[in-house]
């Protein structure tokens, strides 16, 4: 089942993502897909805040991955620059690790992704409006979606 949520302002997006972040546990994997400027970084900042990260979070576009410390680690990955070959850089160590993983442009490393995960697609509906579609794969992610959609 796909869950949909709509945002009319970046602050609203960040607040919703913070709520989601507060529910996450070690080993959770979130995949973010969306065009440039769709709000992936805003959403990631909200997740980080919900995890208790105090550092400024920005896109890891040129470094592939950034690690942030909160109540549990946050591994924020942007695999766009890997190209379509989806080079294996040992991502499974992070997916099975002690933190939460956010992977932007995850379709590039599809074969390396864990079977259970939360896929989040972000769409521009207008200049500020965004539509979020959440596809939970696995019981844990289904429960998370039900909780945040209350």
C-alpha cells in the first residue's frame, strides 16, 4: 500500500520528517527519490532533527556519504554520482549497522539495497507544494507509516 502526504511549505515538510525521525531505530533504511529541488535535503534535515542530530545537515552529493551523531548515528548517502553501474562500496555494512540510513537516488544501487525498507518519492505539485508517496516494504515500515499518518 502506498501512503500519500502533502506539504505546502518547507517548514511543514521538515516538521513531518522530524516526527518520522523520532520513530526510527538502528538498522532502518529510507530511500529518497525526487527531482533536484524536490525537498530531499529538507526532508533529511527533519529526519536528522528527529534523531537528535545537532549539526547542520546538507546534501552529501560530492562526498557520497556523511555521518551524523544523534541518539543513534545517521548515515546520509547520495549515490547519484556513482552512475548507473552502482559501484559496490560496502553499503551493506551501513544498512545492517547501528544507525539509520537515508539513501538519495537509491535506484542506482538497487541490487545492494536491503529487502525491507521505506521508499519515499517526492513530487513537485507547485512551487511550494510537494506530494510524498511512502511505500513501506516490510512490517516495521508499514507500522511506521501508519503511525506518522495519524
